[in-house]
């Protein structure tokens, strides 16, 4: 089961750039979270690293292949450049939140579909490949919150997993049809971005569950 | 080193059913814990997933093979059915705690021995296979507690790891004797169930350690 | 990509002994942390295990090979002997902190360089091998703190990661020069030990980051 280079995916030539941009923006998010917890620069680097690369790492470990960042230095370097820039220009970075939010949304959309596609290529059934895609996009943020000793944000107020799922389902349907060329990727990424932006604008959220009686401790 | 299908294990034809039942019951436990923490349905699904499948996943990653749920959809589907049933009929589910406790005990007993056997088949030394068996059974609950920001329950009040260890040792001794057929599995599972039920009934527990001076920070 | 036995590394015959000693001392650290959190002996064993073997395990999972302790029983046995000794002679152990601190420093220095060397041998680029070396040395302590529900100590007050990085860089430069024989290992380990002892003596630390505004939640 050879590991396919990302360049063989049937998708746009923009992917390497988007991979780098997504990693860069996720690393900013991690650095700012770390700073808000009063960590030191070393801790901030670690948090930035897991936020940016944790999702893809888990996906690859589950696929039983070596994670991409272990083979190629560019992602690791991207994280550290991102941390340095963020720490040096923290106040400016905080001003560009809206722009970053757009890049971030683009990043998770791309990560979802790329992760799904990679899992399919390694022989994973479609339903599970869908889960792998979402894991690629959201797991980094989960580990960031665990390391910072919070209950992961995504578990309390669902922000983007549902958008990723919807885009992933659309991608799978088009891919299995099959719709040729770059159409499935483009449409699916569009769906994720639109749902997420609407969700934030309209404050969509699942209702939180109410604790009733004591839960069963197994 | 090919990954053996579970059906080649020298054990009862009930295993697929028990695998599903164990996964279903563990997922209920995860869902109820998530609800008690006021997570949303997405968070509850994730917690249910890791509670049910986390142990086997860690075992397989350590064995350097692809986890079972990545290859077959039935376990993933079981988890999501379990979450939906639990959320829809939460009050009824809470009434059947005792029945579930029995299924849960059966599940961890089976998971322990199946995990141990799988590790042996992949060439792991017996002592380490024993640890792998216990990890298969208990690690899911540990991750559930970490994600919910608690110190894992099992570290504070040991509930079933010792039972799993005792059953695992019995299984290894019978297996290496060798006792033929389904006897080792049946006896070992029985030992785990009996010890666990006695432990709960008689409130067996290790004494907690007392903090004395400050610990060494390495 | 065959997994090289540790004995083929171009380093001193003392390595097996140092591996055992490092594991033993890290396990003491884990046990004492667990005791300070009032865990029971089972929980203390788990914490000791992840403190001692967690770093090497993560490194090997990322390299997509089976962790050493899964193949050889000696490391697992070392951990459990260490836990038992620590729990039986806790007050005495706490007296020998200074001696243990020296062993611990030697252990992390060796773990860093051995981890780096192992990654290089499995075809990982030098910069990433450096990260793998540091991960081998420090990740165990991170998981220990997460399991005990603390923000990892190393993120708040950097204690040894920088020393490991410095030693690792020196090792890489000598190794790529190439400086022959055991010189790179010996010098690099010396550098790590000296920097760490100076850091502790002179209370070197990075400044903690200040939380400014709210961080961006992605």
C-alpha cells in the first residue's frame, strides 16, 4: 500500500499553497490560545504545532502510514514561522481576525476534502473516509484545548464539524457518481464555506444536552 | 505479518455479536457522560466513539496495524445508532442501568481476552499481550474522562483493571498449557465477570495514595 | 524499511543500561506525581508507564514502526519494579531527589540523541529528526500532566526542551560533518546536561506570554 504523494490527487494545483496557508492560520490560532493561557514561547510552539498538524497526524496514524510532516520539512517550518510572526506582531494579528477567519474556513474546507480523498485512496470505506476527513480538519483544535486544560470548544458549541460533514457527503456523492475533474472538490469546499459562514452569521448551534440524573459510571 | 480476521480466533461464534453489544453499551456510557457535561449531540457522538472504540484503536496503533473500525463500517454505525437511541430515550436508558452494567461487564471481559489474543497473534510477548488486553478494555473510558476534563475515574477508584488482569493471567496460563478449544476464553471471561461483580458488591478498592511532600518535578 | 535493533546504533555499549536507568527514573517521577494526586497504585502504575515510555512510543508511532516496549519485555518490567520500589520506600526516595535529578538529566540527554538517531535511520529529514529526539525525551512528562489534569509543566516553565534542542543541533552538525565514532553522542549528551544544570541553577526561563485580548476561536 504505497503512500501517494499529495500531487497525485485529482485536484487543483492550488493545493500545496492552501495546505501551507491552512497550516499557517491554524498555527496562529494555536499560538494565540497558548498566549491567553500564559504559556511560554516553547509551549506556544507545541500548541501551534498540534493545532495545525494534529488532525492530519491522527488521520495518517489511523491509516497506518507515516504522517506527511514527518517526511517533508515544509509544514514544520511553516508552523514555526507562523509562531514567530504571531508572537512578534501579536497586536496586529489580533486586528486581522476577520481575514484570518476566512482563510481558516478555507483551510478546514480543504483539509476535510483532502483528508477524505486520502482515506479513500488507502482503501477505507466511504463512510469511514468521511469521518477521517472531518477528523483531519477538527482534531487539531481538540488537542489544543485538551493541552490547555479546557473541555474542547467543539464539543460544547458545534462550530464547523457539521459543515465539514455536509461538504464531505456532497463530495462523496459526486465522486461516486462519478462527476469528473475538479468539480467535486470545488463544489464541496464551497458548501463547507457557505454553511460555516451562515452558521456563524445566524448563530446556528445544536442545543446543549441537559444533565438529568447522575450518569452511569462504567 | 498479515492481520488476521477476528473470525479466525479460536473462540465462540458469539464474538461478532458480543463485539457489537460491547461497542453499543460503551457508547451509551459515553453519551450519558457527555450529556452530564452539557455537551451538544456532536460532542456526545465523539465521546461515545472514543469510549467505545478508543481502547481497540490504541491497541492496534501500538501493534502497528490499522484499527478494525477503519476497515469495517459496522462498529462506526453501531456507535451512532447507540448515540441516537440514548439521546432519544435517555430517561428509559437510565432505568436499565443494572442490565447495562451486566452487558458492560461482559463487554470488558470479552474485549480484554480478544485484545490479548490479537496481540499474541501479532507476535507480542505474553506479558505485553496481557497489558494490551487490559488497554483494549479500559483505555476508551480513560480518554472519555480526559476529553471531559476529569482525572480518569479508573485512576482514582480502580474498578475493573484488576479483574481484567486476573482473567488475562488465567487465560495466558491455560493458553500456554495448552488447554484446547474454547475453554480458556470461557473460563477467563467468567473470572473477570465474577471478580468485577464481587468488587462492586463488596466495594473492593485499593487504598488511595497519600500525597506526602511535594513531588519531584522532572 | 527494517527496524534496526538499538544495538546497531554507533554508540556506547552503555546504552542498554542507560535506557533502563532512564526508564526507571522517569517511572519514579510518574509514581510520585500520581501519589501527590491521591491516585491508587493502579493509576500510579499507568502514570509511571506513560511518563517513562510515552515519548518513545509517540516517536515510534510517528515513524510508523512498533514501539520498542511492545517487542521487548524489559522496559515494561523496569517500570513496574520502579513503581513498586517507589511506593514501598517513598520517604527514602524523596530524600534522594538530587541524585535522581542527575540520573534524570542523563536520561533525557540520552533519550534525545537516541531518538534523533533512530529517526535519521528511518529516513526522516534532519530537522524533523531533531523534533523527534526532543519528543522522545519530553512527551512522557506532557502526557503525565494531562492525565493528572494539569496544564503540562513544560509549557509553563520551560525546563529542558531547549537544552535538548541545543544538544540535538550539535549532534546533527557533528554527525553530518561527519565526526566519527562516539564523539558526537558524547559531546551532545554533555551539552544537554550542562545547559540543563545551568538552567536550573541560574533559573533560566523564557518569559511567559501575557494574555492580551481574547484569543481567536477557530
